[in-house]
């Protein structure tokens, strides 16, 4: 703690720019800075209500109305509105990267270093956050380590989605959406008093349905891929038992069925075709948006959850409890070799998870200080499996067995159970030294225990059951006896198969805030973040150590010119240790620790509203990321660099100085909106330009196919608010209007699958018309 304090004083004197917070207008709770000024949003990022411009954090807040106008319908469409946020997806799960911290491959059991919370409930499974946003009041993105208040897996930040609560008056809305690719959607919500003329029992019900055809085609079968079919519903019931005592119950369910798929983006340099064989008569796709696979891709996600928010206000303090249970079922099928030949494909997988969480908060606000103390418990039981059939081409190569006929064998199997139990105690105190100066100190202590049942085998003798092409693997994976069988890929003893380990962490925070004027805030902080250790799925690679980050932040938020101009600047420096990264080995993605990295950058955001009708938004970011100590093997270049050896004794590469994946050096956005008032209502024409410089998909920074060039994206919108029919609104939103085809993320396979790069592609040009009515 002493070293932290010294470093904090050093950082506050050395850094020149601060941490931004950018709020988009449109929230009903916004506190307007002057009649025609830029609006502010009230946020709960520090687990208490305060203006976004008074919150000493790097936070982006977007209201529900602003999301509708900008066409932000899910987490993938959020990135353009948040500095240094990169979004993609992999096999039905979200890949979130914030300031260079994130995940590229979502293996079964993966945990993102960017925490996601819906109404204060942490979602562990990244598949559970990929669905559509609906009936959202606001969305908050917290950049930087959030270890004190948010705890586990908030190494790089937290995304908080706050949905609309029941209201004391009868309110609601309904809207229809139609657009390109046969897009059709419906969203509605209604709520108010359940008992007339009483606010003791309130309710709100919201639902959404969304469908569209595919953005591409499987050229082998002729069927659509990358389509969408979603359904979701949420119900809230709020009991105001007294002026002090409130209970809010929430239940939600969502499902998604589609044919999402990775795409063929080329092969790695210096890599031969699969095992020297020319595709076994298969074909590769001729367009980046298409695939060529012997089986259509499949994604099936089912999620549901229950939660209870209970609060009691005493005279001097408040006690709040958040109790939640969630269940996630995910299954899918995809291609790895990206050809219609049956080599090691198609990959089929499933993941079933149940989680329970309990958080208790004790908070007190007074003239001199704000205090929050709490405890947290989390438990998850996860079961998953993966299987890939193999062509008999592998028999003579691996085992010297002659081929008598060409048929599919069972191939690669892996399965795992992973149980997680986590406990934490936390607290944060902000003390007002004077009317202008405040000091913040906080800490969190976490204990986590993970227990695994882990199995894996490579079987090329047993005939493959073709029904697996229509289904997903069952629990047979876990019936493989540990250390026995044909090829158990390293599982030699029970400790490899049934490991258990406890991880502990202490995450403190210190900070200073100085309110120079009513509209200008300066602040600086040093905090730590923690991502839990874990085990590799189906691979006897031992435990992966926790990630730890020390985050130095300094910032300035300023609103002036009568509330018409807002300037926010930011600077940060990360000391990042034991970061967890995936590499592809044999037939699976293996998680390993990179020894160390450093990340630093600056962010600037300017919002100007020179007139009541005109608003400009400008943001820009510079991000420097590099590994300072990392040696890793590359299965596509087995000889390594001739010098380096990794932790497993394999020839490897020294990656010191390489950039972290999905870390663009430069990114920025310029947007403008102009409103024209008429006798029938207000028309607003808007547009923005979003720029992202080149990114790598791999820590090796060498694969030409495993990267995305710099790209510029253009979006336009036209919205209408009626003055003739109160509550009527409409909008027309066009995204990627130049229809650029660019990969947003990807991974390169092994020689077993031809060393091809599997990439996920940015959506094409979309044009959606929305019409709705609010009451």
C-alpha cells in the first residue's frame, strides 16, 4: 500500500491529461445545463446517484432515447459511441476489448476481463450479453480498473446496463422496425400501478422480437449464414412496503437462433495446405462474407434469470441487497478448416452454466463524506463439451495405419465441469476535505476457489456418428477415463484431470478530486484490478494465474459557455501483469499467461452545441500497448526464433515489444446533428464518421491475414418527433453506408486445420426504418 501511495503521488504530478466522461442527450433523468445546453445524465457508476460530469471516473453514459436514435440495438453496435472500445463476437459469445484489454477467443468457460452487469447483476457468461438491448433506461461504460466496487473480472472496466423500472404513472411504448436483409423487429413495454390510485405495487413488462435473413451464404449448401432470430421478455414487480422499505423483483428470458459463422480470411504466411493435402477435393469460399462448409453453422442460446433488489432506508444509512440466479444454455456448430472437405470439422460445442450471486451494501451519505461497505458471494456451476470429427487422412500420418476407405472418425473430444466459489468484502470512502477538495480511499479483498473435472482425447479409430452434424456433443466427453485411451493429449494422472486451486487478491484504490469551479472537475487516482485464475478446458496445462493490473488515471471534465461546450480530457497508464491470452495448440485454444505488458494512452472528447438546433461531437484516442515480457510458441512455426523456449519447453518466440491484440493506435469519431422545427414536429438529421487504425488479431503481430487494416465507417440518420400526435416518433438509420467488408477479429488455426485464419466480419450496409409511439 505504501508503494501504491508513492506511485500515486508521482503519477498525479507527471500526467497532464485526464479521464473523460461523455454523456449523450436524451435521458428523462438528465439534468439540463441551461435551457438549450448540453444535457447531462445521472449515473450510478459509484453505486450512488450523481451527475456523470461530477463522477471522477472515465465513463461513457448513453441514454435509452439516444440509443434508439443512433441505432444502438446490442453490444456490438455500441463501440462507435465509446472511446477505445472494440467489439466483436466468436461462436455466439461477445468479445469486448477496452483500452487494449480483452479476449479474442471465447473457449468454453472463458471469462472476460471486462465485467458486464445488468441492473447490478454480474453476468459471468459472455454468451449472455450478446442479445439485443431492449427497454433500456441508460447504459454506462466504465473505463479503467474497477476492482474496488465491481471486483472480479473488471480488469479493464465494466459495462452496466440499466433497464427501465416501473413508474408511478401508466407509461409505455411500442415500435416496429423494418429494413434491409428482410429485417423486421418489434419492441414494446408497459408499466405503472398494479392497483389503481396506489403506488404500493408497481409493474413493468417489456418484450422484443427481431428477425433478419443472412448477410452471407454457405456456398456448399446454398443456405443463409449470419442471420438473426431473437426473442426476449422481461417483467418487473416493485413493492413499496413503506416510505423506507422497497422490494423489486425481476424475471427475464431470452433466446437466439442463427447461423453465425467465422469466415475464411486467408492462410498464415509460410504455411502449407492442411498436412500437405490439397483440400481433399473441398472448396474455399469466393467471397469474404460467404463460407464453404459441409454443414451449416448453428448457434442456439437460451438464457433466463431471477433477481431481487431489496433496500431499507434508516435515518442515517441505507442497506441494500441484490440476490440473483441465472441459467445459460449455449450450443453451436462451426467450421475451422474453412473448406467443404471434412478434415477436423465441423466443430460442435455446448456450454451449460448456472450462477448464483448475493451482494449486500451498506451506504451512508452526509455533508462531509460518502461511504459504502459491502460483501459479495458468487457461485457458478459450468459444464461444457466440444467435439470435432476427423477424416481418416490422419491415420497414416499419426499412427501408420493404412487407409482402407475414406470415412469420418470420432476425432477430438474434450469436456469439463468447472465449479467457482467467490467471496469478497469491499469498501470505499470519499471524504470532503473542503468545499472543493475531496479524497477517496477504497479496497476489496477477494477469495476464489475453482474446481475442475477435465477430460480430453483424440480418437481417430471409432467411426463417427453422422447425427453429430445435426446435434451437439453430449456428456460422453466426461466418460473418458483419465490417463487412459488412445491419445489422451497429456492427461497422465488424476491431478491433471480433477484440479482445484484457490486464488486471493487485494485491490485498493486512492484518489483525489478537485472541483475548481462549478463546471470544472480535476481528479487523479491509482487503483488495481483483478481477473480470476482458471483452468484450460480439455487441456492438461495446469492452472492459469490471475491477471492483475495497476491503473493510473488523471482527468479533467469541464462544461462552460453557458452549458453549450463540454471538453473532457483523459490520460492513463496500465502496469499489466500475468495477462491471460489464448493461443492455438493441436486442436484447441489454450489459455496462457503473458508475463507483463504496459498500456498507456490519451482520450479527448468535445461536445459543442452552438445553437439550440445544432450539436457537434468529436472524440479521439491514442493508445500504446506492448508486451514487456512474453515468450510464446506458435504451432504454425514450430522452430520458433531459434533462441526462445516457452514454459512447456517448446521452441518459441520472444514477443517483447509486440502490440496487444485489438489495440488500434488511433481511433476517433466526428458526429453532427441538426434539428429543424416545423408545424408537424421536429426533424433531426444526423451522421458520424468513425475511424479505427490497424489492429492485430494475434500477439505474434506477423500474420497478414490475422489483422485488420485501418478503416473508416460512415453512418447517417434521420429522426422525427411529432407535434401533431403526441408521443409519435420515427427514424431512418443507415450504417456502414459505403458497405465496407472488414474483419473485426479473428484467430489462426493449427496445421491440423490448414492454418487458416477464421475471421468475424463487420456488418454490411444496413438501412432500418423505425416507427413508434410513447405514452
